[in-house]
C-alpha cells in the first residue's frame, strides 16, 4: 500500500490536468508551436521584503529585516513549478543573504470550458525552503514549509497568437526549523499572471510573467527550550517577481 500511495496521488492530480490540456488541443502540426501548456524556463528578478512580526521586546527583534532584489530562476510545465531565488552581494545586498527553493503543484477543476477560455478552482500543494542570514548577526531564519490551498484560475487561448493566465491561491500549512517537527504555521497567498506569445522567436513561445507571494510565519514557541527566543521566527515575507520565459 505504501508503494502505491505516491502513484495514486500522482494519478489523481494528473487526470484533470490531462483533460485541462485537451481543451485547447489542435490536430495539426502547428498545435505544438501554440501549445498553451508548453514547458517554460523563466528568469528574472524578485523584489523581496522580509519583516519581523514577533515580540518587539525580543533581543533579536528585527535583526534580519531586509528589502532588496533577488535573482530568480524557475521551470514551469502545466501545474508544476520549481523555482529558486537568491539575494546576496552579487545582487547588491551588502549584509543580508536570502535564498528560497519552492516546489508547487496545482491541479485545476474546471467550471467553465470553451475552445478559447477555461476557468476553475485549482487545488495547490506547495513545499518551500527559505533562509535569511545576516553578516552582522549570529541569528538566522531557516524554515521548511508544506501547505495546501484552493483558489481561482482563468485562462484564455488564441491559437497561433497568444494566451493569458491569471491565478490566485491562498494556502495554509505547517512550517518547521532545522531539527524541529511541525514547529509552526504558515499562511501563504500565491498569485500569478502570464502573457504568452506563440511562435514568436525561432518557433518558440515567449512569456511575460508576474508573481505575487506573501508568507506569514508563526512559530509555536516552547519557552522551556532555551535555544529559542520568544518571537524569533515570526516574520512576514512579500515577494514580487518579474520574469521572461521561453518554451522548449
């Protein structure tokens, strides 16, 4: 049973995506060029803001706050996204070091279906590792989270020309520090917009993208643990990503 569980989960999520993809399918050879679900490699920048929200009287209050620009790279195909962002001295940060690695999988349950437009309710599973360190402090923020949520998605497709996608999904889940287990909660808002131009450069699709991310981390403190200061891991994170993608 344990061996078949991952396969069953994959099958449950894959079937609606297959139906989703067939809504815009075309039988001729040009359908490959204008495939609205083609995989994309994306690169761009992420404007990040990391703000302390814990106990203001904590000796470590706000010593990891940062606002800056991170380099962003991601891979997207269907409802699957794997992305990473880095901010350090190479991107203009003088004291802070930021890194995140995120894996997301969204499966849309369609409510509106037409040859050129679909809309529905996507179910999303997300896992994210985030780390923020400062050269001027021994304190650091490192969290790994797992969350799930439901949202809305709308997608328009005009064959051989362009396509547009808008999606917004709130998530809620668990977050832990290294060595911890389900140490706290995380509330997340994920939004994205895509404008895809088909067959624009060397038979490849070009995509302009925007992503909005909000994470609110709230750690459940056990003050008997002397290694953790009250409010140490309570932070809000906001990110705005601008990317350019190319299909392959």
